[in-house]
C-alpha cells in the first residue's frame, strides 16, 4: 500500500510558547493517458499544446493530445468566483475566472471547462460583447468537438444581447431539438441545456411568444436544473409571466 505523504510541520512562536502546526502536503495530480497509462505529477499550467507539470525537481511538458483525463482539484478561488457571478458581482468574479481560464485552458477537467465558458458569460453580463465572442471562440479552440455546444449557447447569448433574435434562435433551436430527444445526459451537458432553455425563453419573451417562453423557462427549472444561475433566473421570469400576464403552459 502506498503511504500517504508526510505532513509539513511549521513552528510558530508566540512569546515564550511554541505551537506545532501541521499542514498536509497536497496530493499529487493524476494524468491519465490515451494509452491507459497514468502519471502522478503536479500540474502547473497549460502552455500551447502541452500541460506543464512538475516531476521531482524538474518540469516537463505533456502533450494535451496524449491525455484523456486529468484528476486535479480546482483552484480554491474558483468557487468564490462562481459565487460572485451568481450574486451578479461580475467585477469580483472576472479576475479569478480570467486567470484560471487562461492558465488552464484546454485542460480536460470539468472545472477548467467551466472557467473557460464562464469567462464569456461574465463578459456578456458586462455587455462587453467583443470580448465575450472571443472568449467563446477560445473555448471552442481549446475543446474542439466537445466545446461546440457551449460555444453555440455562448454565441447565442451574444446575438440575444445584440437583439439579433433570429441569429440566437438559429443556434438554440437545434440544441432544443437535441435536448428534447435526449433528456438523460451528463451533468455537464445538462448544465448547457439549462442555459440554452433559459436563453430560448428570453428570446421567445422578447418576440412576444409568452406561452412558449414560459414553457422553456419551466424546462430549465424542472428538466435541466444543473446551472443554478439559469434556474434562479428562469424561475423568476416564469413567476413574473404567470403573475403579470396570467400565462399558463400550453
């Protein structure tokens, strides 16, 4: 059995008393290769097409193309940044999200993808649409194939902010068709569907189709409730439509 790492002990002196404070050494990250082999190493960052890792006292680059999965705890400030975003404190959320997204873009972990996608969402919320569009395109380049769904929703958000509802629906309608056909999906995909249905509800509301808008808001709340920000906003709009317009689901 592999022994756990020994703790690092610090001596803290207060007056004439000495206190021993133990901090556990951070467990090493794990890289799972495409060929099935694994590598334990401290991940430092992503640079170009390689993951920079520390092995012993040295640093090497591991090609992203050779990696199928990475097991690594998210940076501590990501949770704080997400909470700030959900509280609509975008100025506070932006710096850590931008830092994490740029440092780890392309790393195959859910939290790295979340940061890269959230960066575009924050720019949209700040109405900085050129930066938002660039961030979504960066996401797609970092996660080709798997990133197309998130990118399409992001670009639909940009189009909606520009009041180009036709362009937004061009991105969202195929996603709605896909989601209605496959309701049992991974949490990652369900979170994207959550954003898509909320955004589609906004588009339909802006176009005056209130019954359809209510229906899609409720799909966010009851079917694809993995994105908390979208669920809270969809519930608020659904309640408002019912109260102000006496709308019922068709």
